[in-house]
C-alpha cells in the first residue's frame, strides 16, 4: 500500500526533520525532507502521490502561506500542519483553508503516523477518482451531440418511447442511439451508465 507515495516533510528545525524522517521511514514509507517552503517548491512538481507534513512557523514563507499558495496553484497533496505554538484560531484557519489535519507538538508518534496513513489513503482515493473521471470524459468525447442527448434522457430514467417523442424520432432510432451509447461508454448495464453520468457531473464528489 502507498508504494508510489512520498511523505514530504517541510520544517526549518533540522533535528525535527531528522526525527520525523526516521519515524516515518521506520514504517516503510518514503520520505523527502526540506528545510524551507522555498526548498520544497524548488524541488517538487505537481502530480506526485503522497502528503505534505508542514511546520506552521518557519522563516520566510510560513506553513500557512505555503498551504495557501499550493491551493491557489492547484496542488492537491493532503496537508498535515504541525506546530509547537498551536491555538484554536490557527487550527480553524488551517482547516478552513483545506488542511487535512492539524497536529500540535509534542505529539504521540502513533497519532502522527495514523494521520499520515489517513492522508495517503485520501490521496490514493482522490487520484483513483480523477483517473476514473478522465476515462469517462474520454468516452463521452466520442459521443455525437444526439448520442449525448439520448444518454442524458436514458440516465434520467426516460423510456425509449418518451425519448422518441421528445426528439421527434422513432423508437427504433432511439434504440440504435442507445446501443451506440452503451458501446462507446463501455457500459455493461443501465445502472453502470447512470453511475458514469453521476461521476461525470460537475457536482459529483465521488
């Protein structure tokens, strides 16, 4: 599990970076450490699997500022914020900004590891969801405008007769369109086609 994932640690305290690296690697997880937000940004690229373990208070760009920057730039790594100076308002601000978790020093090793595992699980699910959406989008792009219309009505629960009446065509024509939709979407059943339509919907959270 998480073989391709990396835990990215950003902390200006060298002793803390070393300690965290040892702790995380002791569980078999891959780790990369950075002494500043700038060092992380200089060596990281979007799309890498994993999570970000981020100290809140650092010289230069703070942890919260790095978190905000990554969100604006579309980076989707789950962020776990760590601080020795935590307070409720900072925690609320971090969570509202999209932090996956917020942990205060001193912390129990197992609590931190649990948070990391949960973040990696989340990242894995999110990536699988993105891959599924991309695959469905490619299939949808193969449909003609009329096939899109038929698919929308089919997945809305309308019968062939209702679709034929709405489009001003014969039920036999609708059947032909429907068959091509099922084939192009690689759907083995109506339920599967409906599921694809739900996943493709903009508001879908999958």
